[in-house]
C-alpha cells in the first residue's frame, strides 16, 4: 500500500523566522578552529549520477559538526570516527529530481528524492540489509496524488476564472542524526507544496543497528519497555510545561495527547543528544512553531532504562530550544531571567540557571537583540559581538569539548549564514556554523571559536 506523502519544510530559515521573528544577527569576527577529532566529511562534485561517491577528506571536525550544503549540490560521504577494531560506517545519498510539464511546456509538478545508502567496512551483508529496508520504505511513498492534483488545478487555472498557477512539488530529504558502531539513524522529511501560503511537511525516523542491520523498534530499546514508556511519558509531560515548549504548543497537552503524538512507530530518532520524538506542525502546535522535537537526553534515558547497546559515547551532552514568548495582546516580547534549565557551565559541581531567548525581535521598533541569561545576568551583548550575519536555529547546545581552555563545558550557538551566490536551483547558498562560548564565574560568558557545521548533527550534505 502506497503511503500518502507527508510534507517537509526544507527551508529552516522560514521556520526560524516565523518562530523567533529573527532578523540578521550582529556583525563580528568568527575565527575558525578545529574541535575534537570525530566525524569526517568527504566532498565531490555533482556528476549528475544518483549514487554518492567518496573524495578528498577535510580536516577532522567536532564529533557532531555538520556542513550546510544544499542537498543536490554534491554527493557527500559521512564517516564515523571509530577505532580500527570496530566497523567504519559510511553514508552517501542517492538523489533524483524530475519535472512534469503540461502540454504548453509549463512545469506543473517537481519531485526530488534524497535516499541514504549505508556502507559498513567488513560487513557488506549488514549494510545491504539496511539499504534494502530503506529502499523498501521509500517505495511506500507515492507522488501520484500530488501530480494528479497539479494536473487538475493547472487545467482549472486556465479557465475563465483562472489564477496564476505556481508549480506544485514534493521533496523527500534525509539527514543522518546519529552514526557510530552501534546505531545509524535517519530523519526522513517530506514536503508537499500544493498552492497557498506555504507547503506542509513532517518527518519520520529510521533507526538501525549497525551490528545486525535490524530496524529498531522503540519497544526494543529498553529492558522493561512498559516501565520505560511510562517514565519517559511522565518526563515529556513535565517538559511540555517548561517555557521553551509551552509557547510552542496550542495549549498544555493532556497526557493521552502526548502519548499518541510522541510514541508513533516511526516518529522517533536517535541523535547525538538523546532520543528525539518528532511532532509535525498542527498536531500539538501551530505551523509557526515548526516541527517540534521532544528531546530525551541520554543521561536521563540511561536512568530510565535505555539498553547499554544504544548508549552514545561521544562528547555531546544536551540540546535545548530557545525560549520565545510574546504578549498575545501587544505582540511585544516577554523576556525575564527566570531559568528554563540548569547546567554546570564551569565544571565546579554547581549548576548555573539558564534562560536563553536567542534573538528577540521588537515589532514596535524593528530592532532585535540577544538575551542570554546565566544566573540572572544577561550576556546578550557577548553573543551579539561574536556572531556574523545570519539567523539562529531554534536550538542551542550544551556539551563538553576540547576547546582552547582545555576540556571544559561549552555553549554552542547554532547559526546559519548566507554566502554570495546561488545553488543549482537558484536558492541562496547557506552555511551552518556553531559559535562556541565558555563560561567561568570570574570571566562570565566569553567567546572561544567558530566551528563549521552544527555540533548537534553528524557531518553530512
């Protein structure tokens, strides 16, 4: 049975702007610096072939960095940095793009597909098993419904009461969210545009054991699933009450609503920070909130019963949404220093209180500023001085890495920046960066260096 296509919003810029009302960040200097050795990325020019190929390898980056190339520009291999005694896992992407034209030559429907292909050194049978399941899963998607709609609507637009028809499209994309000698996980996102102000989108997850090639079901990842499910759900109920989530939701969801929305068969992924439960727009929150991830950190998951087989041994610690809150009557931003979460930023055994609002836009003046409260002191100017022009992602990272000051906890501000030029589809070129900050009680928050890619994702196209 063919699966009716969900939808995907490929442009994080649109969602981020709608969510945080972001404008360009303040200008500053960003010094490139190598982080801890981890993921490696290999780029090659786009040959037009569907299968990805390996090429020259860049300098090793932080274990969770990613590149910001638009899918379709190049075929890129992502290789996990694991010891010689363990199996090396590589992912490439097969990409396909097709156009359907009306009799008059008008492009009325465009489809694009990006499908991951896994290779495992010394275990081709396991990789083949994973790839067969991925291919079978992709076969469940059908473009027929959207194509038929495009044909009917374009014909209607040529009538007496016609309108300016914009071509319809369906895009299926994938990104690697975790890849090591235990697990390889993919977030597969589908975007449908059928006219109107915007398209619709949603994501599913595919998680595989790189030891067996088996597709992992959520009820298999804990020893006592019933207890695990119950305690994870309780954790999510509390998470929904935090400021970073509360104003992304329509209202406070009931426990039953959260249960049905989060614990879908293919609605979860392993990431570098934990287990993410994916909720598409309109299910628990408005379109402007984007796709909402309910994040279960690994440390909490271990406490609740996650099996040893699925532990993540990288440096990444936690990922959080920025707080955003606006007065419903005036539209003015509501910002205060009340902590949304706590974290031991300076390694002294005492957790600091954090309230990170990211960039706050004032609709009355058109001005924007950063608001980063640590123990009730605002370090927004420190962040503003460090960042180049761009827009913030919806999350930031708290983790430990080998920075210039040694093995210290750090804060990573995730920012997408535009560069000159366009990709093959005429879209502005974008690059993701992680701006790394440290903190001590003596110095407060201070900028350390800039890292290519997002520390929250493995390197990938």
